[in-house]
C-alpha cells in the first residue's frame, strides 16, 4: 500500500508539472515591447479612456506594461470619437474607461488581442475583439486591453479605431459600424449562454470565423451574395462543426442571420486582407484552445491517468483482502 501511494504521489507531482508547463505555454504572450520603434507607426500608440483622471491614465499605463510614457504616443478616446467612428452612442466621455495599447506588426502577423485585466473586462473575449476589428479593416497588429475597474469593454474597440486614425490609416465607416454590431451581437449571445453546459465561448468565436470564411468562399464561387437560406445553412454548419448545435437557440440563430446578412454587404466579404487575417486568427485560436483531451490522448497522458486511478482502486481493494 505504501509503495503504491508513494508511486501515485510521484505521478501526481509529475502530472502537475506537465499540466503547469502546458498551461504556461498556452497562456504566455509577449505583449508589446514599448522600447522598440516600429517602422510603420513609430512608437506604440496608447489610447486611454477619456473618462480617466491623470492618475488613472498612469495606473492604466502601468497595467499595460508601459514603463516610460515617453516610449508611447498617447491620445484619449472620447464620446465624440464613438459618434464619429460608429455614428452612435451618447457621446458621454465620462463612461469611456477601457484603454488599449496598439502596435503595428509586420505583414502576415495577423491581429492579436491580449486582455491584461481579465477581471475588469467582464464580457468581451480576446477573439471577439479580434474578429470585430478584422471586420472593420484592422490588420497585422498587437492590441493590449486594460481597465482599472470592471467594465463591459465595448468602448475599447473605438480606441483601436482611433489608434489607426491618428497613425494615418483610415478605416471604412460602414465596416466600423458593422464591426460594432458584430461585437454586440456575438457578446449578447455569449452572455446569454454563459451558464449553459454545452456552450463554449472559444468554439463560438471559431464558429464566427468559419461563417465569415464560408460566406466569402460562396461569394467567390457564385459571384453574388448569399441568400438568407444560404446564410442560415452556413451558420448551422459552423455551429455543428464546433459542437454548438444544441447550445444556440433558433432565436439566436435568427440574430446571427440578420447580422451576417448585413456583414456580407460590406467590403469585408470579398477582401483578401480579411481572409488572410481570419485565417491567422483561426490558427491562433486553434493553438490556444485546441482539443486538449485529444492532445492528452495522443501523448498517452490519459492512459497514465487511468493507470493511476486503477492503482489507487487496487490499493483500496487490497485493504479488504
């Protein structure tokens, strides 16, 4: 019995170490090095919420890892920006709290979003930000998001647009508005299903990518927009492909259908740049949230876990024999 327990405890220690290393490799991210000057934009751009005090602006900068404010270009994002970029909103600058640090990357790097304060960005996922930003025309950037207190995080998208604007890269107005609609629609559905056992937010994010890709491919094949029947079929296929067919209600599918009908009428539908960015995002998502169970099976870890519990059970039985 002592031998079995000792052996089992040793296996647990190894298993804990392997798990820790695996999770570290998934969660680790380089972020933005503010000591490096990018040839396209120069300094990284720090867009802070206009509702912050000077002290809070500095506090947020610390959260984003900005060691020296001289190493970034700083600008606030206001309620007026919300109205200018999206044609909506109350224009209330005081409510603009979430902030971003944005760095242009080399061609082909894709859009990477890192939420530095996950406890304070209460609703939007990194992939939801990236997906919506790509819809708006954002490409090849690293975006870090932070907030000093709990917020939904929706205004951070406006900060991303302003970062592009102040660096001389104009984004399409219609696509920015559709991107905001995308963020709101996908976030609402994700929030409604957050407590559902069959729902997984990362698979939902992947399904959104696949729907965009399939709509784009359909447009290429038939040189015309998808019908509503086509869109609904594509949505259902993407949900099924990501094991979400029983998690999303018909009413939610109808909302997705309405959104994607509008999405396909923007320049994003036949943009080669959007396709490239989506492909990169899908690859990144797969690397971060791949089927861990399948990987464990391939590595033999599941068999080892099974053997471990088998040893424990046999040891317990031995006490009574």
